[in-house]
C-alpha cells in the first residue's frame, strides 16, 4: 500500500488518496459518515492529488500572507513606521516655534547666546562662564532675566 505522506488538509477536503501498485483508490466518508472506497483511473487520481496540493498551497498562503484580523485605520496608523503628525499639531507647533523665535530675537545677543548654550547645548553655568570669561553668577542672572522676559512676552 503506497499512501501519500500525511498532508495538512483544508477542512473541506473529505477524501484520502491511496495508491496500491497499479490501482488508485479514493477513500471518503459519505453523508452518513460511513467510510467508502472507490477505484479511479490514474488521470482522476492525479487531478485529485493536484487539487490537494493546491489546497495546501492556499492554506500556506492564507496563513503567511493574509491578515487574520480586522484592520481599521487606527490599527494601520499604529503599525506605520513614519507616523504622520496631525494637521492641528503641526499648526500648533509652527505657531509655537514662530512665537518662540520672535521672543528669542527680542532678547539681547548675550542673553540669547547664553540661553542657547544652557538649554539647547546642555552646558553648565560654569562652562558658559569659562567660555565668556565672567562669573557663573552673572551667567545665571542673565539667563534668569532672559527667561522672565520670555515668560512675559509669551504670557506664561
């Protein structure tokens, strides 16, 4: 008895193919769940074997390449690599950046430079004082005055 290797089958596939020397048999269960066997010619046997292989191919394709859950716009957004920023957030950001730039430009050159060094380049008061050749207390006072001026202009 030369039976095909056990293959996974589609749940709708209700037959089994068996090859005995020169005899080709299809084994199946009928509507009353009785097992029946029928001998078929080689051409029918090959066609059924090909159907079985095609079903197996489709099962693999379904499992590997087709999404098995419902996809909503939010789920796709959460999976995206480059998430788009909402238009409202972009507008607000642009307004804030524009306001910040205007406020920074209203500061004196020294205050602006010191605030940039302290907050954006993460230099300590002592490092800034060394660069400018003055005391760190003067740097601290200058930065505090600049921040106070910025708060007044931004109404914070």
